[in-house]
C-alpha cells in the first residue's frame, strides 16, 4: 500500500481502492471484503481451538492423566479426554493420617465398645399423651362408677404421658451436633498435652460407635468445628455420616488441617448459638448439642453466662458444655449450667472419658 504522505491512507485506499506500486489499481466490493474477513476469522478460531486442545492435553498429562493409547480412533480418544475432564474423584485421607487414625482408633477401642452397648439400649424419649386410668383425681371414669360405689378411690382418669415401656419404638432419630474446638491453641498446645490428639480420639470414638448399623437409624448427627477463623467448619453433615474408615479418616485430617492453619481468636459463643439453632431445624426424638472448647473465656471478653444462655436458649434442645484444661471452667460450669450439663476435663488426657460420660448420660436420660 502506498501512503498518501499525510501519515495515513487516502480516501480511495480506505474505500477499497488498493494501489500496488507499478501496477494497476484493483477495486474490491463490500461482499468480497466481508468474505475475506470471515475467512480470516474462521482460520483464527480454528487455530485458537487447536491450541487450546493442545494445552489441555499437556495439562492432563502433567496431572497424570494418560491420553488414549495405541491405535484408538479419534472418537474414542475424544471420549476418553472428556471422561477424564468431567470425572470428579472422591478426596481421600493421606497415608500418614490413615496411620494416625488407626493408632487413635485403637487407643479408644474399649470406650467405643462400651458406648455401643449404651447406645443400643437408648430408648425413645418422645411419648404420646393418652388417658391415664386408675387415678386419684381427674375426670370420673365411667367404667369405674360401680367400683366407686363400693368404696374404690382410684376411679378417675386424666390426660398425660404414660410411663416408658421397655423397648418402646423410636419413630424419629435423635438429632445431635458436636461442636469441636479446632482453634490455633489446640494445635499449638498439642505438643505439650496432646489436646488436639485427644479431641480427634473423641471424635473417632463417636463416629465409630454411631456407625454400628444395628442402631445407626436412631441417631442423626453432625460435627462442626470452631476456631478464631470460623464457628461452623463443616466436618460431618446431617444425614451424611462417614460410612467407611477412609471417610472417617478424612474427617480427622480436616480437623488437623484447620487447627494448624487457624488464626488466633475464639468463636465458642457463636458456635453454641449456631449449633443450638441448627439442631432444632427439624423434628426429632431429642435435640442434643455438645460444645467442646479449650477457650479462656475471660481473655476474649466472653461471660460464662453467655455460653450458658446460648446452650439453654431453646427448651427443646439439651445443650452441654465440655471445657478442656481450663482451670476456671469447673467453677462457672457448676454455677451457670444446669445440673449434668457442664463438664470440665482438667487434663487433656481425660477428654475422651469426659465426652463419653456426657454423651451416654444424655442419650439414656
């Protein structure tokens, strides 16, 4: 193209009059120009698509995904690539964590076995109101008129809940939330007194005991973590209990991972509020909350009465607090929490037995 000497091109050049040095000028119609542009765009699009496919294949190879081998057809290779891209593999715990899980599981094997015996004997809590007969007061029982004339005093009836019957059928599962401490202090102090290991052992005991198919239908549970970063770290969701040892080991791995990366702070109060609200979202035979924490409440300006108020805010929910290695916990738990609802594991080594005691007392209450 020949410049018009003004730093651009002349009107003739811009309108399609292309001038070649030493040759005649050619004029292109609007349709010809559009066809040329379409052809260029199509070739560019094809080049981009091929380059993207090449990069995707290289990335798949780098991730350990083998491309189609041998003399597979183009269609077969494409299907293999699509299946590898769309397939979502289930995460699994690392070998080190699986080894740790086995060690911790063995350490609480006796406690797990004893807990299963208690859970097997857990009875239904809900009871329907019915007419209770042979009462000393209430409405006169028509069937007892003759007996009343002969001097019988228990001739009344009234509405109420009957006494529990052995083996009473449980229509709805007990709904339970375990809010476990995954704060930075749990990881930091683990080398000193093993408190994070003990917390993991307690969770393993619960998961192993509740996995027994004979009575698993009686309990619907969730496990959440709380730390300075969050108050609702998801570990086990309602209706989705870990069914295999690998799945349970992954729960433990997530506990350690979060605790080791958590920021300083405490969300015990928020965890208690959230757990109490969540557990009551659906009908159940019973609603139970277990809050486990090693928090020094005074350090974070949390009054013990606030924790107690959160755990007792809903009459349908039975809340429990278990504090680990907190010297002042025993006093305020006794003063603030209802009898049998507050527990203090003064030594981290007693956490598993304390959790077992609290849980068993709640389910057979």
